[in-house]
C-alpha cells in the first residue's frame, strides 16, 4: 500500500483537514470504550457528502483497502475498530436533519446526526414529537443505533429501533447508490414497504453490506405526562407473569428491569421501572393505581423510589455510561442478549453467577421490546481500563455470557468478533450460505468491514 | 497539578462524549471539536491521548502537542461531563499535560513567546510592551500610594484594551472608592494555561507582596482572566493571600444592592451578554453581571441561545488566540452570528480577552456590532453615589 498516495487521494476527496493517518488520530480510532483490544487503523476520513463516500469506496475498491463506517463509536463491542486495518469513515460530518415529516411522522436524516441532536431539535422545533433513542450517550448516532437493531426509549411500545427504519440510502461496495424502502418508489420516506424488503440486509450487518448515507426513521407523538412506577420483586420466577400482565395494559411506554448489589437495599431483589404516560396528572394517578394492583397480584410490590433515582431514569437519555465508573475503572461492556421471555428468570440467576465468578458485582438489566416479543438482557461487566488483567477478566466474563445466551436460546446483540463467530456456528447453514452469497455478490473484493460476521481467523 | 497526580483519574474517562455538547445536546459546544471533528480533538480524545502518553503507548510529537494546545480550555467539558466525582479536573489535566509538553520541549513556538515576554524584566507582560509601573496613571487619577483597594488592571487592559482600563479607573473614581494601583506583573494566566509554569509562583508572590505594600485589604480587577487566576490558581500554586477579591461586576452589584449607586441616565440599546469562560464556567459568576445590566435604565437586555453554563467560548482562551489567530477569530465569528439572532446591536462582556477577540471578529467579518465591556457601558452613564461607606 502506498500510504502517502492514498492519504493524498483521500485528502483530495474530503479536504486536507478531514483525512488523517497521524499516529495520534489512529491511536484514538484503534480502540473503543469497551473491553476489546486495540486493532490497527491505517486512515481516518470524515466525508461530508454521499458523493465523497462514493469516491472513497471506489478508491478503496481499486486499492483493496478495508472500509469501516463509524457513527458515535459507542457499541462497546469494537464494531468500529477495523479487523484488517484500513480506512475508518467517521460519518459525523454528515449531520443534516433533512426533513421532519409531522404527518407521516418520520425524520429524514444523514448518518452523522446524533441522538442528542435529533432529541434537542425535536424538543425545540416539534415539542409534540419524540425520537426513539437508545440508553447510549447523546453522542451515539441515530444511524448507528438503528443499524445495529438498537433498542431503548419506546421499544416496549413500538418495537426495536431497527424496526423503525423506513428507508435507507446506501453506497454499495461498487460505488453505486441504492435507495431502499418507500423512497425507492416514492419521494416520501414514509414506510419500508410494500416492496421486497431489503432494508434488513443492512441491519446488524455492521457495515459489511454498504455504507448508509441517508435514513428515514419513525418519530412518535410525545405524551404530556410521563412517570416511572418503581417496584421490587424477590423471586425472579414471577417476572414472566408480571410482564405479561403489565403489557396487557396499553398505556405502558417502556419497561426496564434490573438486578444489582448496590445500593444495599436493592441487593437480592429484581427492580423494575414501568414508564407510564398520560394526558393529565389525574390520568397518571388512575394508571398508577392499576399498576400497583398488577404488581401486588404478581408477587411484586410498588415502592416510592428515591427522587434522585427517578430523575436519573426519567432523563433522556439515561446516563447509562455511569456504569463505567462503578469500580473507578473507566470501562464497562455488556452482552446485550436478545432473549425469549421464558428464559429470563434463569438468565438473571446464571448471569449473577457469572459476575460473581469473575469477581465483578452483578449488574444485570433488561428492557422489553414490543410487549414481550423480545427482551434485551444486559449482562454488564465493569473493568479497570488501566489494568490489562482486569480487562481480560471482563472479556472472559463476556465470552462465558455469550455461551450462556446461546444456550438459553437467546442471541448476543451487536456482539464483538467472538460473539459473531459463536452465532455463525449455531446459525442455520443455509441462512449463513445465503448471507455470505449476498455479501460476495455485493462486495466481491471484501472491502466492507471485513472480519466481521466472518468464520475466518482474524 | 502534575500528570502524576492524576494517575488515579485519567483512565476513568469513558469517552462517552457528553463533554462535546450543551446541556440540552442542541449543539456541539467544544470549539476545537467543532473545528477538527476527529474524536481526537474532543476532551475525551485528549484524555485518552494523555493516558496513552502516560502508558508509553504514544510518544511526544509536534502533532500531539498541537492537539493539546488546540483547546481553549473553556471548561465546557467540565460543565457537561457527567462523571461528577472527577469531572472538575479536565481543564487542570490539559494544563498539566501542556506543562509536560513544555518539559519535553514540545511547547509550540508561538506560545513560547508568552513566557519569554512575561519573564523579560523589561516587560513582565505577554504583549512585549515595556512594563508600566502605573505611576503615570496614579498621577493622572490622583491616586494615593496606600489605599483600601488595589485595582489590578491586568496586562490585556493595560496594554491592549486601554479604554476598558480607563473606564474602570473613571468608574472607581466616580464611585469614590479608596483605591490605588501597583507596579503589577502579569497574573500569569497566559503562561499557566499554556503549561509554562516555572516562574508562576514567583510572579504570584511578587503581586501579593505589592498588594500588601499598598496596604490594601481588597483587590478589584476588570479582567476575568486575572480574576480566575487570583481566585483559583493562586491556591493551586500554594500562594496564599488575605485580601478580598472582586470582579468589577461584583463591586457594581454590591453598590447597587446597598443603594449606594444609582444610574441617572439611560442606555437605550439592545444588548446581549457574552459570558467569559474565566468568569462563568471557571468562577461560577453568571447572575451578577446580568443583574447589573438589567439595572441600567433604557437597556433592552437579551440572551443568546447559548448562555451561562452553556455559553460558547469566544475562542481567545487557553493560548488559542496567540497559537491559532485565524481560527480564534472564526470562533468569535460564530458567537457573533448567534448574537445576531437576538436582534442585539451591542455585544457586551466582562473580560478584555473576549472584548478583543469579539472585536477582531466584528471588524474582520464586518458584523456591525458595537463590542463593549460592561464597565465601558457604565462609564457612559451618569451615576449618583449615595453615602458611600466603601470609600474608607
């Protein structure tokens, strides 16, 4: 590889100041805040337009250089750290909110728009609308979130965030630009169909199928009142019944569950937070009564949670990154396991066992996705970034949890390379074959984030 | 603070990115991230680089020094970082890393000038001007050698923004404050911010001694940079003093609150206030200047979208003005564009650095504002002083 020439070419495409291979920039882009080991990067480039992305892709194809698109870089599982070197495309200069359609309730945006940016924009200009954003920090991008089948706010009510994608504009490995969803036929980006649904090819494929340069995501009406109803439960076996009953009531916006040893009063309990919404405080009060009754009926009890805790969880987004400092170490990573409801009690039990085995205080949580169609289970492991052994310990815990997830019939979400390999191992061979064939057809030179969703040794 | 002192903190930055934003996430509020856009230039990126340096995963280089110096140390990262147990240290860490750059011979040349000029016995200021012992000013304003108050002018007002200095002198006289001037040397803000800390303690001790010699128990400054340095940095460098410290806006507010000062003419303009980082985020003073503006008869006081803790830096701080003069003025241009949205014709601040940089942008980009310090506005007003006991 003629490094100097490629840098020059990249600088010609995006401008001198937005392509780099300085050791300092490469150092930052060779790692993420999770537990993955650093991996080398050759260039970082920040395109501003779809045309620039096309030119970068064409150059990469000619030179056979891997391309890794990056949003906020906050998956924690190293998805934006190149596996085989190459060019990281930091997409955050493509940050335009192109259209807010109030009637069809969608936002057409560029891939660098952060969740914080869209949230603030709607709060200011369309206060009756809200975006579906993850529990990640506000610097996470909307695109990054939906493209990994993200979840978070509004997931209980409307499903996972990947399901909220109406359409995409994608630069393929060939350099061609393709439109997917209703925008392929109409100038409205209002729906995913009704045409053969190829949007899914680009979800959870971690940049191996193409580089998204525009997307339309659903946005939602914002209720006037919102409150958290907190509860505790001793026996995790009661979780499925409680959740089934809670989700039968149709005013529930979100449901979060968790188990942690600190503060002391939480130890030994499953806590749950049910977000209710309404038109008035009276409306909320009535719903609160119904919920309390539902709690009692299902082996749980309502508890007035400390205001500090409520404030933390009512804020959008939740300061989930706080977990990084649980052990004053600056890092955490979790297995986000998509699980069937029936295996959740066991997941809590065995997840806590894994935590204790690795000497990490159990920090387990879960979110409902679309009533009880799916539960995202978080097995979180904090670590000390300054201690390589402690980071290895966290990686070991993550690996064991990936095995547990698959054993329980779940699937690790946005998994690191090891998790991807485990999933592929268990995957229906013909599904896998179809996936690899499509990928080979779209990307014959294998330049799109190679090493991800791969059975080859890295 | 030395880098060794932050070993227990530096790895705790998760690089989550809150530090880039305003409170509401409406904008990126970090000037250097806004310009460079690589993660490297966010506060988190810098913390990770410093961690890499301390681990020997990275070596000093001109580029690394440039990344560390291209930060206006405005404190937005401190304000927005959610890790409350240690977020107060981010700017101190940048300054400590710059001190390490200096030690290793990687202080950029332009910033080096600040130290050379400040330590030059003919100057004692970063502007390469012959040192003023302020005796001429004392004569001109008929000031005593000893007084209750010392007006610490600061180099920027004394050598560049002289109207700000003179307005302050006139105001203090009109307010019948018993004050004097000293043969001051630089407060050291510019060299502290750029990591050139070797002479700082001596300079601080010198100024404290001079204030003592003047018999003063109170010090007032019209410079937000001097104020922050005296308020925060003296203690960090282990230099103690027993005088009370006031920014001019604090004194004016006090006089107004005690009904000792009345404005008897009006200022019929639409004014917006730019919070200096030195006075705002670094010293926690937001309300006081606003209350003073709002007491001015005839004023139409309006706020910019980003204000108080969320204010956008003018771009002059942290050695950015001297190190990156063109970019520095572009940052001020962005601030003035925000001021345009308010309908204000006057952009006012309480800091000579902000005044300089905002004025430079105003002139360079023909923005059409009047850029003026609060004390300069007050200087234009007729005032009445009622039974001022402060004069003793």
